[in-house]
């Protein structure tokens, strides 16, 4: 991973992009995945190497995806009054009523 430093706000452009592609000739070493992070008030621009994300689609993974899909369907089936109760219960927890519902649903399954 290459960390790009020395950029001042307002002078450079924050790079968030994929440049080139895996296996392409890269004589200047510019190709990669660029991202920007903000940490402790500083902007950090990084260049990461290309990678291919994996998706093994195991039985357990597929089962959890179905549970998550069921939780979304269950939220959508709630009445506005029921959603209002979750929104009220979520206050002070730094999450929305939807997220609070998801948390409870997923922990119960």
C-alpha cells in the first residue's frame, strides 16, 4: 500500500477511483485502487494494489443473506406506528429505528 502525503486541502483533488486494470502494463506504477480516508482530522490518500474480492457463497453465507433479506421484508411490512416505536427506542443509541430493528431481528435469528 502506498500512502500519498504532502497534499494540502484545496490544492489537490481527492482521488477515489480505480486506475488501469489488473495485469495491464504499468511502467510508472500508477495503476491501482485509490481511496481517501479521514482520520483524526487528517485526510489520507492511499493507493492499494488491485485485488479480486472473493465470494465463496457457502451454505452458511447464503443462509445469513436470506435472514438479512427476511429482516428487510419484515421492516417493510411494519405499520408507520410500529416503525415510530422503533424510531423512538433508537433515540440516544446513535442509530436509526431501521438499524435498531435490524439489530434486534438479526440477534434473534
